[in-house]
C-alpha cells in the first residue's frame, strides 16, 4: 500500500532515512515515494486491462513536476482544470492529446489554449459552456471534442465538500436533461461529440456508489453513442485510500490489518465495473488522483514546544494549516507517527501549528508517543491535496518537497524564500512620497 516503514526504530521512505531528509532539507517537508506512485498506477492499469482505457491522473491532487513526470513516463494521461494545469502537463513531458479539461468555469483564453494544443476532450459542465467552446472553435476554424458531464444525482456518501454527483452540487448537467443537451450540441457545427462523462465524488471507499452510477449511465451512453458515434465514456475518479488506522498500534503495522485491507482495491473496482462497461465497446477513461498519490506522500514536521495546560497537552509543530489544510478544512484524519520510534508512554495530545487560528491543528485528543522539542513527526497519507493546496497565510513560505527512488532522493521543490512571498507586490506612487 505504501513504502514507508521503520528500519529498526527509524522511519524510512523506501531505502532512505526520513530523519536524514529532514535534517538535510529542513521542515516542514513533503516526502514522496516514487515506487508507491508507480505501484498504484500500475495496479489500476492492470486491473482495467480487459478494457480499452486511459487513466487520466487528476493532477489537482498533486501537481509537482517530478510526480507528473513519473506518471507521464508510465503512459498516464491527465485530468486538468485550468490553463496553468495544462501548461504544467506539457512542462512535465505529458501530451495534451491525452488530457481531458474539466471544471465549471473555463475561460475563453483557456479553451483557446487547449484547442491549439490539441486537447483530447473538454468535459462540458453547462449549456452556456457548449456555446462558448463552439464559438472559440469557430474562430480558430477547428472542431472541439466534447463530452457532457452527466450529474447522475447519486449520493456517494462522502464528505459534503467533496461530493459532486447530486443536484445540490455545481457540477454537470442533470441526468434528465442530457439527451436534449446532446441534441442541441449536435447542431453546433464546431463541436465533435466525442463521449460522455461523470464523476460522483472523492474518497469513496465502497464500490457500491460507482456501480450504481455506472449502471445508470451505461444505457444512456449506449443510446447516445449509437446516435452520435462516441469514442469514449469517462467514469471519473474518486477511489478512496486508507487514512485512519484500524487499530492503535504506535507504528505502521495497522496498514496490514484485516480491516485496512477492506479498503476499495483496483481488483474489486474492476471486477465490479468491467462487466458493465465492456459491452459498450467504447474506450473507458477514468480520472483518479488521490488513489495514485495520496499514500505516496508524508509531511514531516519538527516539534517546537510541548505545552501543558490544566486540560490539554499541546504538541506545537512547525508545520501549519498553510502546509496541509485538510484537517482544518475537512476535519480530515491523518495518522501521525514519530520519525524516531522510542519506547515510553503515550499521552493524549492536540497536535497544532503556529498559525494564529484555532483551526490550525492536525489532531485533537490523539493518543501519541511522548515527544519533546526537536523530535520529528510524520503525517501519513499526505501526498494528495497537501502541498498543492498550500498557501502563504501568515507570510509563511511554501514547504520543500523531496522524491525518493530506492536509495536515492532529490529535492523536487525548493523551500520558498520569504522575500519571494511579496516579490510580485508593488507600491503605488502616492505611498512612495
């Protein structure tokens, strides 16, 4: 499931000491395992081998160039949601012809850039977007490949902020309207009706919502494909990962417990969905992000203080919500383990950062080994929606990132210099007097 383990009492990423990386590059520090990235991509790729398919990695999960170059080298396509993301793909050696462009707010500039680069398809979120894409394509004298994003109105039973497949969400077009939208799109001369798409949410750990959505979409896809000659059906992303341990263990052995193995696997996913999709005879696209990169990364942080009050034990670390916002934003759980595993007692603790917000925390009332100033902690499963959601709040620098490959490691993003935070700011003339 991942390549982080203790060698003796010291946490390693593949064959490299995490403590040595922290001492060399400082903290907060993201550490990624290239083998884990590769393993997760290939397991999903193999599971879907009975189908003609393309995995389009959802780079919003982690857009580091080294991560993306690793995946591009494995033949991955990419799911992008902005011109900036598409430019990152090209910079990392990816191809626009293997990219789908999603998102509800595509600008004319973004559409034009994507068309000029040869985008594989736009996932269209609304009828006004159809008209805009057609208008831009007409100006460029091109045919724009599109797939309407169907909102199947299925509750994926995930966190409210990452569900996308119900009529309460801003995404896609209502299932009942899709046929009429395709009929309208077929009359727009600069559109190519290339396929159909859906995505019902993120961090799904049960195959049932996927099965329900695919069973609902397949008959519609077959009907529309017979009429318009589709190339593909896209079933979106959303495969979840392990965040919370099944048992308190004080180490990493919980990854191997029976309960942890009940997480949705590529095998279970494919066994359920391949028989439903195969009769269509269409290329199948999927857009996983978290599944590929989530367990491939950790955030390493240094303990600055241990503060004891009458009611609480606070472990104050140098990482903060600007480095990893998921706990503050989603109340998300990340397992926290010591980089140096020592014998001793455990204490119920709040792990908090230095930002001046009560919401700046990584754990509350968590049973943790006793730690002191200068110790290192690792927040597991931080590879997805970690560094990519970083900010400069409180004028804090963006964290450094390292990629590990066997016994080798490389700095793949330098720690931001403080002066670079305000480098683009300008003083108006009247304040210079």
